């Protein structure tokens, strides 16, 4: 079914949402993955790996922004975007194709009716919503005093556990600070983290046609980046 041009409404917990897409995703376990709009290559790779692996059990939730958000959405088996604007006002426009794909094949939600333009406060509220509806939060890259650190503060207020990944000195200063102060848990090993969440590692193997349906030509970029291996009509997520 084509959901792209059809805005509907639903209630979920204490929220009234406008939505386009598969509303059943709201009822499933969810993880928020967020971070900088300008991550380094390491964070991009790790975000893609986490999103692929964790989405075998969880729906990946993010905010549709450039950088970490877009990578998390694009690499998830199922994903929810929380929009800071009405759903007929695609934001950011640079992610128009990604967002329209989510409206078609996943889910995009908003607290704002069609025609509503994004404002500074709606981005903060968007972050609150995506954290609030998720079981826990992963921040894969954040500069100091950034919006992602504000998201950490929101998660604290909402009593949501926050995870970060380790970075080299001088990179992702925000998340490294959270880790050093033991304010967030560190994901030292992705496979071990997946086992803690009872995610079957065998689910990292997909039929090529199914993987191509989800990732399209990006699948070959992922192979070049060492994220997947394509062999014998199967895709192995490394």
C-alpha cells in the first residue's frame, strides 16, 4: 500500500500523532539511535552495523536528520522517524528520498498537522518524543554541548538508559565525556551487546534478494566499506 500521500492520526501513550506508513511499528520494541549531523567515518560504520543488527529485534527510531539519523534509518530493517514538522513539509529536504521511502515502507510520525513548519522548539520536542517512545538510547557520535548531548539530558529526565560507543581522543568529545564520567554505558563489543539483548547472530545472514530489496544499491557500498560480505547469493553482516 502506498502511504506517502495519506496522513492519518493515532493515539499512543500520552501522544496524539499524525502519521504516514505502517502504524503497527509503534507497538514493537524500539531503540533510539541518534548523533551528530557530521560524524566521522568510524561512527558512520558503527551506526550502520548497530542499526542492521539491532533491527532484527527492535524498530530503530531517529529524527530524520542528516548524518547519524539518516544512516540509522537507512540501515534498519524497520524504522520510525519522528518529524519536527507537518508530514507534508519534508525536513530536511536533502533527505527527501529517504523520508518518502520511510513513509512508504516504514513509519513517519509527528505531533504537528499538515502545513506546520518546523521551529527551534519543535526539534527539541521531536527529540523528547523519539526518546520517550524508545526502550533505550544509543548515541554514536556527539560533539560537546551539542544537540545530541541535549538528547542525553532528556533521556536522563525520562529515566532512559543511554549507551555510547568509544572513540579516539579528540573525536566525539561529547560521548567520550559521558563515558569517562560513567553517565552512559559503553558498547565495547557489538556482538557481545547483541547477545545481551538476546539477538540471534544467525539473523546477520540474509538472502541477497531480500537484502537488495531493503538496501538497494547501497548494499554494494556497504560491501566496499567492509560492513557486509556477499557470497553464494547470501549477504553476511560483519
